[in-house]
C-alpha cells in the first residue's frame, strides 16, 4: 500500500500571518527562501492566494550529492543544504526550525482512485465525504510508493457528476475521483534524511511541477487547463492543471545537465566550460549569423593556454537534438496519459534550462502553439535573479500553504497532529520509516 509521507501542512488561516521557510533541492542548485506571509484581499489574477508573500532571506548554493532529482550522496547534499539555509538565515535574521521541501526525483507519477459509499442519511454530511475519500485513498495501493498529494478532482452523487462540494446535497450514493501524486518511498526517505541531518523538520513535501504551477499560473490558466513543464538540471517534470487543481504529474529523466554533458563531449571541453558556454551562448534554434559568430573554448588536452575559436553554430547543433528529445518525450508522455486535452494546448515552461534562446519557439513547434516562459508571480522582496524561471519551484513552495486545503489529509492524519508523550517529531519520522520499509 502507498504510504503517507512527512507531516502535512494545514492551510494557513486567511487572517493569520506566518513566517515560512522553503528549500528547493535540485540537481544544479539548492535554494532556501525565508518569507513572511501576511493576509491580503483576494486578487483577480491570483484568486487562490490569501496571503501577501515578502521574501526576507535568500540562500543559493550549487547543488552537490543530487542527481536526477534524487539524493545520491547524503553528506554532500547535507553540506550544500546547510550552506543555503545558513545564508538565508543570516540575511533574514531568523533561525529556521522547519522547511517545506520539493521532490523532483523518485519517478513522480499519478494514480487515480475512485470509490463509492452508500449514504446513511438524507443529506451528505462531512463524515460521508471523509468516508468516501478514505476509501479512495486506501484502494489498490502500490508497494514502495509514497503519497505526496491526495487531491479530489470531482464528486458524484447518484447520476450527477462533476460536483465540486456535495455537502448538504441529497442522494443515495456518493462517489469521488481522487488524484494521488506519488513517488518512490526510498527517494523521499533520503531527501527527508538530508533535512533531518540539518537538524530541521520537514513541514511538507511538494511535487516540483505542482510547486512550479502554483507560482507561475494565473487562475484562468489553472481553471481552463495548462501543462507546466519544469526543466531542471537532472530531470524534466510535468504537471497538468485543470479546474483549478493538479490532475496529473509525470517526469522525464533528462534535464539541463544532460545538455551540458553533450556540449562537453561534443566540443571536448570541461564540464564547467560546457556549462559556461551553454549559459552564455546556448540556443535551440540557429540564426543566420551563427556561422559568422565565434566563441572561445579551452579544449581538453591542448598544450597551449590560448583558447580555440569555433563557430556558434557548432554549439547550437549539439544542443538542439537533446532539447528536441526532451520536448518530444514530454509530448509523448502527455498524449499517453490522456490528459493532453485537459492541458488546453497551453504550455508554461519553468526551470533554469528553459531559458535557452529559442526554447519557446521550439516548444511551439513540437508540443503546443501556445507556449510561454513562466516566471514567479505575486512575490515581493525577490532579487532580480530570483524572478527568473529557475526560481519558479522555490516560490511555489511558499504559495503551497495557501492551497493546502484542497488536499485530503486523513491519509496523513497520524503525521499532521502532535503526538503527546510519543517522542515528538523524531519519533514520528522513525515510525514512518519503520512502517514504510
């Protein structure tokens, strides 16, 4: 059976302020943000948000010990996380006790579960809704998988479908369709251990494409349907939103780091030089001037200190095939999932690798004619560098507590409330590890 994971964060009350810390753990960078959330009036463009978010501290560190979104070296990942958290704490002047963290690896996937329950009374009560949700969440679990999100997408009452809230309505049988976003339990456990070794608690764990969508989609896009593609360093993750909710997630084990390694091999340069060339000159689409423009590169094995000069077109010829491969995989995964139509032909791209010149144009050719770059929306106090698509997931982790009420929490009830006399947080983590493995 799929297991619940870390303590889930209850939705922040609309009139309550909060201090929030998040940690974006990726294959290329680790980012810690500390922010203050204060109540605000509803916004037309971002109607789901209840709080104004002002960033107080930012910590940014090159990632080590993480590959493909999963932890591969516990000590290195811990050290990088500590440095990012320390920088954010110093800037904000506060001490972090717990963080909301994202999950990019662990073979993110979606499962849909349905359940029906006979009604005991004449009208649908809260306990009837909880009963049918629990039945759906516990049905047909998978060994070795853990639940990140449990989102009801629609309720049924007898023959009436697509009911948003059935409470108070009359019927003989209540049904629900539940979307379970899951990942490998081992990957989740190792990510939790990194946080634990930093002497912090995990407030919640959020799928990266969900976080990226929360920070970049305006409400109409999330309502009408859109696909969010986060191009990370080690993986590319996909989230489909419709009806204002996340309805599907997926992941491809290719990302910006694979492009960098292609450049390193193709030009015979070091990985660090390849990253520099990709960032400064990388493009997915050739321009007429590429054959005339030259770039300097220090080739491996050269005896001279003088760099070699090569046409920019050679770099583009290496980068484009890999980007095409990633986009085609995303397109094929969306089609195979059956949720391409719900995406409404809207494609929003986030993550550092989406900033390559020509990426939107190539995506419009391969996936959708309505493709755009997604940047974090509605956040105060971010430096200019933090307003780029590379920070979409990190900002989305700060938006998540305002949307947490959409989820079904009973599957993690034992982790979401204090345990009196049972050893506190460390004991709860120990029990979860024991039950899961």
